[in-house]
C-alpha cells in the first residue's frame, strides 16, 4: 500500500508541474506619441517565469524617455531601453517618447538657463549654461562658501525673474523661458586672522599734528593694539577702530622764496618747479633737499641767496646748488634782478640775435670786471658788431668761442662739478618725486596742431563768458523690465539678418553692435522699440549693488568709475528694485564734519536712501547706521562697486538706446547720428548725448541746429570759466607748446592762487587732445 501511495503522489506532482509549464501570460506594447516609434519589439505571449525583452526604436526627431508599466509585479516606471524582465503575469507597457524638434510641423524652440553671481571671483565655480526644452526641470547648485585670497563669500540666496528666490544653494526649477539665475553672496574680508563683513570696513582718518615750531606730525602707518602689529593705513573693521593707533612721522616745512621781476624755474630734488614769489613745501625730518637755481635766464640773473637769514656765497657756476638737511623749518631766499638786455628777446625777428650779441659782450666783460652789467645795452650790442665789421673779425669769433666754452666756462663747470660731487650722495639717497607726464622735456618750439574740422568749429565760438548751468535733482524712475534682456539679443539679430519684423525693449541696443543696417531697421519701424530705460550694459554692477542694498538696510556704500549717466541709471535701478525711496543731493552739497551733525542732516531728508558725491568717512558711515539711512556715495575712484568705462565701440548702441527712450531716433539721419557720436567722443559721451536729447525734445530744435549748438555748449562745459578764452586763444593762434603752457599757467595762477598749476595744465591739455589736438616737433 505504501508503494502505491508514493507512486500516486509522484504522478500528482508531475501533472501539477506540467500544468504550470503550460500557463502563459501576455505582454502588450504601445507608444506615446505613436508617431515617434518606428518599431515596438517584445510583445506577445510568454510562459510564466520566462524572460522577456522590450525595446522601442524612436524616430530621428524623437527620443526615448521611459517605460510606463502595469501588471506583472513590475515597477511603475523604468528608464532602460531595451528592458528585460521575468514574466509572472500579464504586462501592459507604454513607451513614452518625446519630440525633439517639431510637433505636428511646429518647430519646438529651445530656452536657456544661465548662472551668474553678484560677485567676481576666480575661485567661484557656478554651473555652466544649459539649453533645454521649455518645461524641462533643471537642477543646479552653488558652493556655500568661497575663499579667494583675503576675501570670503558666503552664499545668501538664488534670485531670478519674477521675484524668484531660493534660500538654499541646491535647487531645481522647471525652465519655461530663458532664465538668468543669480547666486547672491555676501563678502567678508580678512583683517589679521579673522573675517569681517565687508560693509563694516572703514578707512581710519588721522589728522596732522602741528608742532609749535611749525613741524607737522603725519600718520604714515597704523598699529593694532594688543597684537603689536604695524600695517599701512587701510580700511579696518569698525569694531576694531578703538584698537587702531596711528604711527606718526615728523615732516618739516621749508619755503623757497624768489624775489624776482619774472618767474624763475628751479629744480627741487630733480623736480622742476616754477616760482613766481614763494612756495611752501614739506618733506620728512632728516631728509635732504637739493635746490638747483639758475644763475641767469634771458630775463633775470641771480645776485644773492640766503638760508634762513644766513647769506650763502655764490659759486659763479651756471646753476647754484643749495643742499639742506631738514631738521627745523627753513626759508631759502633767492634774489634775482633783471638783466639789462633781457627785453631784447621780446623784439620780433632780430630779438634773439641781438640778445645773443649783448649777452656775449657781458659774459666776456665779466672776466675782467665785476660790474659788467653797468655798461649800457646799446654799447653791449654795438661793440661786438664793430669788432665783426673790422678785419679782426676772426679775433672776435675766437674770443666768443673762448667765452662760450673756454676759460670762464671751465671755471664755472669745475666749481659746479665739485659742488655736485659733495651732494651727489644726497641725491642718490633721496628718491625724486614722481613726474606723471614729462611735458617739460618737449622741445620749446614744439607746436600744437589740430585737424581742419576743429578749426571750422572754432569760428562759431566767441569769448563771451557763459553763465554756470543750474544743477537739477534728477530722480527719474530708472526701473525697467530688463532682467531677461540677454535672451532677446539673438532674436533681434536673427530678425535683422532675415529681414523680419520684431518688437524689443530699447535697452537691448546697449548690448549689440549698432550699425547703419540696424539704424535703418529702426528708422523704418521694422525693428520696433518699446521704452525701457534699463542700464543693460551695467546690469552686473546693478545686481551687485542690489545685493548690498538688500542685505544692509543702513550704512555707507561707495561706487565709482564708469559713465556718469549710465552709472546714475544703474544706481537708481538697484534702489528701485530693492523698494527704496531715495533722494539725490547735488555735487556742491557740503556735509558737517562731525558725526552728530551728519546724523542730524540725514534725518531731515525725507527718504530712506541718499545719493551724494565725494564723501567716504567713518563719521558718515556711523551716522548713516545710527540714523537708519542708506547712503550711496559716488567717488572718483576706489569705490566698493566699480563701474567699467564705456568704450567708443559701445557708445553707438548706448546713444541709440537713449534716443529711442524719447522716440527721437526717427528724427535723425545716419550721418547726423554719426555726427552726434563724434561730438560725444570729444567731450562727455552719454552726458553729451543727454544734452543733445534735451535740445531736440525740450527746446524743439531741428537736428542740424541742435548739433551745432551742442558742440558749442559742450566746448564751454569742457573749458569752463577762464579756460574758454585760453583754449580758443591756443587753438586759433597755432601757438608753440611752451607758449601755450605759459599762457595757461599764468592765467591759472591769477584765478586760483595756491592751486596745482602743473596738474591743471595736464588736465587741460588732455581735454585738448580729445578734440584732436596733437603736440608735434
């Protein structure tokens, strides 16, 4: 019986296994969209436990995305293709495909997502730009902290269009339109061994200390208490200001006084200096000052010198050398009298020759008498001429040669060399002041030349003084819709190239080359422009300023550089973006010197943000914080945010953008537009363009008349006050370089006593050079 039971059980198992081997399941396939699939492989019936492989083959303009599965105990989605699995039930599989380029004949466009930051650092690595289909999800990340030398940048948030803000460095968004994402960082700077927020840094101000004897103690370095470390004077964190101590060095004043009927050019430590009466200078205590004074010029001759009342003997050399070691204040007094024959140089044609004849006579006679200059001038001229007229003319030339390079000159040269040998170590030990532009090395007969076009322009300008222009508080709303301007650039260029029509924001012109083809497209309204006064060219700087404004509700921010009109627009753009109410103060605004006075001044202003010019001090920064005001100070250089200059290549697009803002570009021909650019490059660039716009828009002048008036107005703006007459005189009379320089410096000293005439002349000459003036030998 047991054997029978075993046999029956075995038969049941065999029958059951056979039944299982016969069980089958179906696998059905589909594609979405169906036209993207060229083949679906793997559908049919499969025995339970057998292996199946599914594959979809996409057309050339599509791509596989995923399998969507149902039944058979399989996962909901699978991204593999082909996909292999074991069959344990019926399976429905849909291949999800994506059209890449066209959808029912309509082109599928692409969008981009780009990444930038509000800081500039080589150590910052951001994701690279990506081109995706609309709606695609993009993941991105930024470092939470960036170390770059003495600076550390800490991540704040991501910002994007339409108020997008992500507070984590890692994020993902669905990109439906071309997008620029900005990683906002806050800057910290290292001072000694610790990092401090950048906005806390202020430059300490140390006043000079005047000693009773006239010497001055001036801070040249600073010492940090506690760490006993001496550093150059530099911005320091406000919490450490109480630990900063100045390191003083004593300076000694000295006066060079010249008693002369004509200005005399002396050399002070190798630096040429023209002195009309006296000049006060200052140098470090214990340093050496070497003054080289000419013994004679065509107009005057040196007859005496003293050092603080002590008479100095004259060596008789061509130049007297006076060496002083500064310990106490001193006065170097030089006394010159007019040479009796100096007036001869002012005579036309024969003046130089007559002067040379008389000077030769006096030099020769001085070998034998100390009172040579008591001889009348007419005798000094007639005597050498009489010698020349005789048969002994050869003797005259021999005497003249000896006078010019013989015994007397040898004696003077030897005395001069001995004195130079004694003071040469002093000259080598002391460094000469730096000369920025060595204009004094130009030959005296160098001439200023100018293009013919400039000569024609000058005919319309007279000498009459022009009243000073009134200063207006320009607080126009500078907010625009320019966050995504860059995405429009390619579209505009494509439409321009294809001859198609399109509408774009006017500020887009700042980002592309503006040529005659684009000008004509704008004129014909094929390219239409909507008002949008966004400072597109300065969007990066505006973003940085926006980040600073949003992260610090009060305090001091400094900006510098760049084009004035565009920079003002960018500053106001950032303030408007941050929701601030601001007021712009004039350039002539004078703040109180103490912190309490500044605080009271700021509180009177009905705005939470103030734009002013030229101020940067700890007192202003502290007063802004305590009065809960944000102050943006525009400096000449060295600001927290530096705007780049606008090049001549960028100017056409910027000018066209400004004209388009007022819908004025249609009133100009391309020739008139180029004429405007030429004037703008000669003077104030976009400020010149703004003046031209006012002439067209507010005064209603036709373009040709506006251009003529523009040149004249800009000329007077470039050369205000007395400079107008001086500039016209120099340009119209084709003067030599030396004569032009003397004319300007003489007038400058009369108008601005004590001013830096040499620096003013260099600035004046650079303005002439912008007009096309050149110095030629």
